[in-house]
C-alpha cells in the first residue's frame, strides 16, 4: 500500500527549494510547483533541472508533471513551502493564502528571522533553518556543496510530525525542534559573516577568511550577536555541521583567539572559491537581503539599547554598493 502523503506545494524555485525538490524526487514524494507567471512555467516545462549533490552525482529532474500556474490552481494544500527572498515574502504569503487549507501551514525557509514578519499568522507557520549551501552555476545547473540539514520548528514550540524525516532523508538530514529561535539566531550569526561581511567586501570565503583583517571583522560581528543573545536570554542551538558562535565571539565561553582565527582560516580554505548568495547578488547587480541579515541584528540591537558598530558598518557598505547599480 502506498503511503498517504499530505499535500505539499512549493512556490518559488531557487537553490534552496531545488535542493528540497531533489530530496522529494529521490524519495518519490508527491508535490506541486506553483508558478506565478506563464513564462516561468513554460521555461520549467522545457528545461529539466540539473542537480549535482555533494556526492558528485548529477540528477536530471523533470518538473513537467509537477507544474501548475498559480492562477489556475483549484486545489488547497496542507503545506506550502515559500522559496522567495525576504523582501517579497509578504507578497508570497498573500498570493498563496487562498491555496492553503484552513489547518494548513506555510514553511518559511528564508534566512534571518522571517517569522517575525507574520506574528498574527504564527499558528500557521513552520520555520525552516537551512544548513546546506547550494549554488546556481554559470550553466544554470545547481551544485550542493555540503550535505547539510533542515531544522524545522514552530514559534509556538509545538511538536512537528515526524514524517518530514521520511520525506527528506537521507538526502537532507532533518532536525525537528521546539527551540526554533535558538537555531534562527545561530544561523543569523553565521550568515552575518559568510553572507553579510563577504558581500560588503564582494569576496569569496577564501579571499575573506585567509586575511587576518577579515577574520578579525568576523569575530567582532559574532561578538556583537553573541552579546545580543545573552541579553535576550536566547540559548544558541547549533545547526548540524556548523560551529557555535558562542565559542567564536568574544566573552564567556570563547575559545582562545588564535584557535578562533585558525577555525575561520580553515573555513576559508575549505570553501575557498565559494561566493555566497549575497555576494552573487551583487555580482549580478541585484539587491541583497542585507536588511534581513546584519540589518536584523542592527534592528534588534537598537530596540534593546545595544551597540553593534561592526554590523552597522556591513549594512552601510552593502547598501552603498547597491545604490551604485
């Protein structure tokens, strides 16, 4: 007997959602892709996805039987995964709400603290903290550089159904948590250096972390975030495969400074050529999510009377680059 799957839709195709689609494809999990416009739907019909996983194997994924034009959709879904940037997340919530079942839930896989944008909808939202890196290559194919994980949780700390592990593993490791905020702040700290700081300098991770000055700036950024978390009594939950920012930032629990530099140095070697998503945005003269990464740190800091000059500098630099487009 075939398993009875809840109905799942994905709105917004990008490197993160393509990685989830790959896992669904490998596990024969049914899903639909809701396209906002006909041009995008027709392009996806004609162009199968080429996805290379961390094992080096390339999989061809044909979405033809999964595609629906949003305006033609008649069905409602138990879960809708939103794969868009933070800037347009409210728009995506609004245009998909009629396709969500009364007891259904959106899954927000954006960086930062996206659940905070929808306090009145918190009982309908699952947060997804992404722990892998997938890049779009020049030929349009996708490359997932590390195995990674997906941390799923709700702001109201409800327990989630365990079926997500069956749907995504072993291609994506799944962590079901009742402490979503702890994972969100950990990932926010990591993103503030690998995305925000790297974007402010328009550097690959190797170019950034092999320089002492880059490592020192990263440690200062993490120290400011660590201070915010301590003041707000947020206990860090480390995304699998990552490293605690409590040990990298200054203050209680910090590793010796030389060891922190060494960790960042080896991170630069391991991912020497990686230009993370916000760096790629600037490469392509696109607006970034800086206001939802280091900008989120600055916002929370101001609300709580905390000084975060290193994070403010990153935001200012990235916004200055964007104004030159």
